[in-house]
C-alpha cells in the first residue's frame, strides 16, 4: 500500500481539504507541520498520535516542522465549554522549554526536521498591522460557523479566544513563505483552524498557492472513558510526572476492544505485524500479546530502553512479590500511587489491617488471614499473631501488603 493508503488503514485520516490532490502530491517530498500549544509543562499521551504521525511523514522522505505555540499558547485554543485560564509569559516560556526537551527524543532535528516557536514571528506584530494585514481577510460570519466557536456562542466567547484561528492561520502563512510548508496536520477538532489557514494563504498568496489540511480522528476509548487518563490522572510524556512503570501499565491495560486501533495509530510496526497481533488477539486473547507489544513499543519510544527494562522489572516484581530485588528508588516507583498508611510503632497484623482500612473489621481481617488472602512483603501470612514493624520493612521504611491478586497497600514506617 502507498503512504496515503497506510494512513487510511491506520485510521489517521478523517478530513482532507483536497483528497485527490493530496494523494498525488504525497508522491513527491513535501513539508508538513503540526502545532502543539504549551498549555502545560509536558505533552500527554494524546499528543503522541500527532508526534508519531510526523515521524511517519519523516520516514517517508518528507520534511517535518514541529511548531511550539509560544504565542498561541498565550491566547488559548477555544474549548467547547468555557474560557481557558490565561497563562503568564513566564509560565509559557517554562512550558515551551520543557516541551522542546521532551520532543528531542522523537526527532533528529536536522534539515529534515525543524522546531519553531510561533512567538518569534508574532511578537512584533502590532495591533494595527494585525487588523489591517490579516484581520481583514477573515469574514466574521465564516468564523462564527466554526464548530467550536458556534458551540460557545450561547455561553459566550471572548474576542481573545475568538481570534485564535487568525493567529494559527498566520502561522501557516509564515511557514508557507519561509519553508514552503504546504501541509498542516492536526486532530479533527482543529479542522476549523486548519481550513482558516487555507483561506488566508489563498487570499494573500493567490489561487496558485496550493496547500492541504489533513485531520486525524481524536483518540477515544470504546467504553466512552477519556483516553490519556489512568485512575483519573493524566498520563504525561515527562518521566517526572508519569514514570516508566505507570506509562507501561497504561498501555498494558488497554482493553481488547481498543488495542488494535491503538496499535494502528501509535505503533511504528508494519501493517502485517499489526494484523498478526490482531489474529493472536482473536485466537488467544488471554495471552495479551497485542497489549504487551503496544506497551513495550510505546514505553521504549518515550522512556528509552532503560525505561522499558525498569517497567518490566517492576511489573514482574508486583506479579511475583520479589520486592527484595528492587533498589530503594525502584521500590518507590513501584509503590507510587498506592494507598498509604503511616505506622509509628509495631502493630499486630489484625489491628493493622483494620487501622489501614484494608479490612473493615477484625473479623474480616482474621477471615482473610485464615483464607491465605494476605501477603506481606511478598510472603503469605496466615497467622493472626504476626507483628508488623520497621525492622522487617524494606529499607526500614516500607511494608507492602497485598490482598488477593491485585490490591496493594503501603505501610510507611516513621
């Protein structure tokens, strides 16, 4: 299959401004860009679809531009619900610096991949030039028809956010002039902004300026829950915010209904490999080969080979209970997010299970112990007379209690 057919196979094409023209133009090297606003100091897994998409273009011999929105980030892309909180210049600068460091691991920024910040060409535009040189090309009725803007009319939208589409269009015009960038890609929620850019380039540069807007469907979960969250928390690319183990587990826990779709969208595996994993899912879903392949590839892509080794080591430890093989730092990573109870002195196991709210009563605690449902530091405990204290804790700080197969609790000794 050719590149366009592969993008369709992977579910990465939703809207194209001129599908036939784009298909033909893809046969020759071109320049494509995607913008990322620094609304936080880390990109999240939802951003990975577009990052990996840029990698696909680069692998096919096209030049890519990663745009960090130092200017547009100060305005805020309109949401369907309410106004965004305006970030300070210092917050934006910090977020931009963090994101620049994060994306260096994905691309070799040479002549075939460059990173730009739209603040550089926006900061010196004064309000008169903005209105005369760009604002005059935008019809208000046309802008009001955009989905996001239309959804905000009843609740209200500020002129600041209303003007976001103009700034993003100005970006494309600049990149078209400076780098002959003729393709902009983005999520399907960006279609209105992308087509506004096409209109501005056509009006300013003339009909001979042929550019293409291409969107991808937003990533979703089949059960309706929000992609990119685990236990209600965002999954970030920054390892300081989401460690390698948590990142690995996020992908490993992908439901069967979603895993092949995610492999198509996020994995760099060839379609034949993905179809082989789809076959294994149909024939032996319990082996979770597709989930493991996805988790391993994405973790190595974001956290590197060392991060993948660490994630698998911790996963195997939690499954087998051999916590003693973990260093103090690795143990802290493994225990992150688990329910904690602070213990200042040695306590009987029954009393501790109740105090830590692992069991609802002493009777329930005794039943679990008698049934062999409780393990402490990887060892099954069936006696109600066991004492739990600092001396037997890992690094004299952590005692790990597991109830059943998956319910972990941390006793932190003071």
